[in-house]
C-alpha cells in the first residue's frame, strides 16, 4: 500500500471510532433530556452516569481526528479549512457550550434543567453539522474559484437532508442500543426496556434513510453513487450484521423473568454493521478527498513526516492502551459505578 | 477592519482565552499533587481536603479548558490554512504527540474525579501524577510548535515548496528548550499564585474559626513557597529566552527594548513608549550597558538595532510595553513572595497583617496577566511573520470572507463562559463551605 492509502486508512479508523463514540455520547445527551429525572424510569440518569466520565475522552478523539488530517494531508487543509469554515465554527461554538455546561451541571444544582436542555439540544445539532461534511466532500457545494462554501445550494438540496436524517437516526439508534446494554450492565430493567424499544424503532428507520441517501446522491454526486453501487458486497454484509444484531434484541433469556434480548451481542453487531458500511463508503470515496479538486495521493504529507508520525502513533498507543483498558474497567464494568444508586 | 485584522484579532482572543484555563490546567495539578504527597508524608488530613477542593475547581476549569483548546486547534486550520499546510509538512509531531498527553490527562482526570473513592492511596497519587504530567507535557509540546514558528528549522525552502524535511530537527528547534522551560515554570508559578490569592482573600474575613485560619494559612504559605521559587526560576529561564532572541530573532529583541541603532554597551530601557516613525523611545529610564550584558553576558556585546532591518519587517512598537509588563510582574511577584515569607517566618503560623493579605490577593491575577503579556509579546513580536522569515501572516490567512460574524459570536461566547465559570465556581463553594468539610475531616482524623 502507498503512504497515501495507509494515511487515509488510519484517518478512516479515527473517523469510525469518533462516529461511534460521538453517537453514543451526543445521543446520551439527547436521551438525558428526553428522560426527565423526575419521571419514574431512571433512563435519563443512566444516560448521564455514562456521560460524566467519558465526554472528555470522546472529545479528545475529535481533536485527534483534526490533527491527524492536518498531519497526514497538509495540502488538503487550505481547501478544507476554507470550505468548512461555517459548519466548523458552528460546531466549535456548540461543542464549547455543551462541554462547559455539562461540567457545570454537576456543580450547580440550581441550573440543572437549563443545563440538561443545552446538552440535549446540542446533542442533536452538533452531529447534524458534522454529518454535513459528507455531502460537501462529495462535491458540488464548494465554489471552485474561491473555495468558499455555497450555503444556499447546500441548504436547498434534498440530499443534504437525506444525509441529515441518516446521521441523526444512526446517532440515536447507536446510542439507544449502547444504553440498552449499559442499563443491562447496571441491572436496571425499566431503563433497559426504554432503550430497547427505541433501538427497535430506530433500526429500520436508519436503514431506510441510508437507502434514501444513496438514491438522492445520484443527482448531486453521481460518481459517488456509482462507486457505491460497485461496493454492493460490503453493504450486503453490513445489512446482514444489522439483521443479526436486530434479532439479538428479540432473543429470549434463559431466566424467564429477565427482559428479552442480548444487548451486548446486538451492539457488537451494530458496530460491525457500521464498520462495514463506512468502510464501503470510504472505499467508494477514493481516490478523492474533496471531489473533484483533491485526491488522497496529491495531498499526503512527505515521507519523512509520514514515518515519524507512524512511530509516534505506535509509541503513543503502547502507552495509552493500558490506560484505556483501566478506564473501561472502572466506568463501564465496575458494578460499584455502573449500578450505583 | 479588513479580514486579515479580524482573523488576527479572533485568533489572538481565542488563544488569550484558552491560555487562562490551560495555564491553570498545568499549574493546579502540580499543587494537587504536592498536597497529596504532603498528606502521605504528614498524615494530616487537611492536605487531602485541599487536594479535594482544588480538584473540584480544576474539574470545573477543565470544562472550559478542553473545549476552548478544541476551538484553538480547529480554528488554526480554519483561519490560517496556508500556515497549517506548513505545520503538517514540517512540525506535525508536537501536535500529534500532544494528543497522547491530552488522552493521558483526560483519562486520569476522570479516574481521579469520578473513581477517587475506589482507588487505593498509591493509585490515587499515580492518577494525579499522570494528570499533572499530561498537562505539563502538553504545554511543552505546544510550545515546541510555537518556538518553531519563531525559529523555524528542519526543512529547505525551494521554489515550488519545501524539501528535505527533518521532523525531529524541527521539533528541537533553537528556541524550543528555553521557551519550553519558561512556559512550564511560569505555568507552575501561576497555578501557585492563584491558590495563594484565594487563600489570602479567605483569610481577610473576620469571622473564621481557628481551624479555618490554620487551613488557609497553610495553603497560603505552601503556595507562596512554590510560587516564589517558581518565579525565581521563571526569571532565569526568561533571561535565557532573551539570549536566544539575541541570537535568533534580533528584530524582536530590538523592538522589545526600543533599540534603533546597533551598538555595544546597549542600555536597557525600562518603561516608556516606543515611537517607530520618530525612531525613538520616550519616557524610559535607561540603564547603561545592561542590555548588552543581559544579551551576551558582556558589556561590549553588540546588540542589533531596528535600523539594520527593512522597515516592513519591524515588529509593532507596543511589544516594548508588553515585554516590560511581563518582566515587571515577574520582578514584583518575586519581591512579594519574599516579603510574605519573611513575615510568615517572623510570625510563626499567625495570620499575616491585613495590608499584606490584601496585597497578596493580587498575585494570582498578576501572574495570569504576565502570561497574557508574554504570549502576546511572542506572537505579535514575530509580526509580520507567522513563520519567521519564511511565511508572512498575510499569506497564511484564510480566503473565506465575513469573518466579523465569527468574531462577534466567539467573543460573546468567551464572555458568557467567563461569567458562567465564576458563577458556577462560587455557587459550588457556597454549597460546600470549608467549615463543614473541615469538621468532617478533623472528626475522621480523631476517630
Ligand atoms: C507568569 C508569567 C511570566 C513571567 C513572570 C515572565 N514571563 Fe517571560 N514569558 C512568559 C511568561 C512569563 C510566557 C507566557 O510563558 C512566554 C510567552 C511565550 C513563551 O515562550 O513564554 C514568555 C516569553 C518571554 C520571552 C520571549 C521568548 C520568545 O519570543 O521566543 C522572553 C525574552 C521572556 N519571556 C523573558 C522574561 C524575563 C526576562 C522575565 C523576568 C522576570 C519574564 N519573562 C517573566
Ligand atoms: C501555551 C499555550 C498552551 C498551553 C499551555 C495549553 C495547555 C492546555 C491544557 C493544559 C489543556 C487541557 C487538556 C486536558 O485536560 O485534556 C489544553 C487543552 C487543549 N489545548 Fe491547549 N494549550 C496551549 C495552547 C494551545 C494551542 C495553540 C492549541 C492549538 C493548537 C491548543 C490545543 C488544545 C486542545 C485541542 C485542547 C483540548 C484537548 C482535549 O480535548 O482534551 N492549545 N491545552
Ligand atoms: C496561548 C497563548 C497565546 C496567545 C495569547 C497568543 C496570542 C496571539 C496574538 C495576539 C496573535 C495575533 C498577532 C498579531 O497579529 O499581532 C497571535 C497570532 C498567532 N499565534 Fe499566537 N498566541 C498564543 C500562543 C500560540 C501558540 C502556542 C501557537 C502555535 C502553536 C500560536 C500560533 C499563532 C498563529 C499561527 C498566529 C497567526 C499568525 C500570526 O499572526 O503570526 N500562538 N497569537
């Protein structure tokens, strides 16, 4: 593989990780808003308990993504930076409000409800703005003369809304599936029932929006639609993973008194589904980073920098992986935390 | 304002905002770490209480430090795309490695805050050490990138771009060591003085129980000792940074000192206003020969003046003021901590006199201001270059228009967050008064 393919694959891996973590994180914020703590179910509380220690780590993945793109594809920064100034700046403002208020949430009881609303609303807006990058990169929305974004065209194009619907639906679907699993870990069957129900509704909806997006894409970015159709095999595998996961939410437990479903199996299948589909989307997007002006090969960094970056990744990961494992055990497995209260 | 000026204002404000929280994110963990260690050594539970309360404050500050840092990181690509292209080609390593430092800090901060009750003492100290280490490492790493902008190395400029990139040489550029030390130590100093300010302010209140007084007094003395030591080291590292300027960025040193004619036995100008058009400095106290001595350790060191350089690469005249304000704050803080130390030693554990406590409440804000002056000095003193003698700021800026909208939005956001931070901080500590927590701790200690 060439440097460029290695670089784009690593970048893809980070996009994928952030898409999963971000979906769960922003989705949990939204569910925390929908589920008022005064209501009977503790669903909102479960969502918040997961969110408190993890949002910082999730945020670092976003920064990792930005830095990785700068480091691996420096020659893409000028067109990307100019084209994405508007959605990028909006994401920054919303993200700042969200993070700040989420931390404040735990320190000031008086402002609880305002803070919950901020976290819930931004939990929908930020992913929408992030997802908008996809149609922009697929071409047609950046003025080739000035590199500026054609906002009017973007907002009047149906495919934009298809991407939005797909992005939001998969965010909420993934987070519901994750929180179902997390509630099971916390042995909270009422919260489990709530999140399982949402996952069941949102799953087919997500699939439908995905098909709609590919259909509408044909008008805006025909090249991408054609490439995607060539990657059919991967999308088929992805659909199979989805069906398997979906059915796992219906499997019966041995203990008849427990709620139906194996949320851990389901969530793992959904991640697999996501991985397969986003791999196929990424492969279909090649060789372009930004259509039609910028290919991956043209924008990759020099070999000396590339090699040093790889070494720094290897060393950094070797140091961090034990930290991640320890973190996971403390907050996602330890009954004293997960099942508290 | 034209778009370039707006971009500079916007970016400078974002950094000026981030640096407040970022500096405390480097300085406070050191204080927390020291008090955790003190607790292990003395077994006095008041030290864990200090660590606990400072951690709470730090957790609130992180809620702003992290997103504001994210803003800075993304805004760099949005506002200075041509500059970031160079960063990616030559100086991507510190940015990349910094992420590992952020991960370390974020992971162990969550662990320290949300799992403290489940950790053994050893693991608790290890976690807070890793938080402090992660914060310090990120400061050193980002400084490497900034130092490279001042003294770029590790590549060859050619017609069509650059070749011969040597990433590690760029990383360890000529001003890296001096800047990194100066930034790190000045952050420790600032963290300590902010704690000192708060302790001094608390001690000013009339109605305090004996144990509250002892608690605050201890915190005050501890932070003044750390802050005082660090401010001395800051002065030495700053002196070193100045000598690096003399060797590698002579225009910046000349502008900082308002020196127009190249000369040996150059005087040090204290205060005054530099007028670039008239080529003179008015109202300054000049100490003969001192600048030459500081720059090269000898009175006959020749210091370059601005007239040796074309007018269009002169830094702005106001950097002289910024430089003086930074150095002045540093000197003042050294003197203040020495004074307080002397009183503290004479009075053996009693409260310091009111007037001194009042004066000491200013140390934290003063140190934060010094940080701001120092950074604006470094960045503005590099003008008109973004990458010294290689890329002009005007050539680095984005072509996207209508930046003023973002300037207004981001400035409003920073105001909102500043106010919110203060409100949340005071509301939290009102609901968790020291008196109650102290009582609990003392009771536990006796039981
Ligand atoms: C508490 C903060 C503080 C204090 C008291 C001082 N400094 Fe400083 N100084 C900084 C905080 C700082 C800084 C914010 O950390 C800077 C900005 C960029 C950098 O590398 O460090 C800086 C930059 C900086 C530079 C420019 C380096 C460059 O542009 O490459 C010089 C020459 C000095 N300092 C010198 C001094 C001297 C001689 C001081 C005497 C006491 C001093 N500073 C006190
Ligand atoms: C001297 C200047 C700076 C210092 C000392 C500093 C230090 C810090 C510290 C201590 C944090 C908190 C990190 C954490 O707790 O995880 C932070 C956050 C951050 N800083 Fe800065 N910073 C500086 C300037 C910059 C600049 C110029 C950038 C942009 C390139 C930047 C990017 C960031 C980012 C992206 C974060 C958020 C990290 C996260 O998500 O955890 N910082 N910074
Ligand atoms: C955190 C403290 C910092 C502050 C308060 C600060 C302040 C400023 C200011 C005021 C400007 C505008 C200068 C002018 O146009 O006159 C500026 C520009 C800039 N700074 Fe800094 N700076 C800081 C740290 C950094 C660091 C750590 C980096 C890089 C890693 C950096 C990179 C830049 C860049 C790229 C520009 C724009 C181009 C230029 O004007 O040269 N800054 N900064």
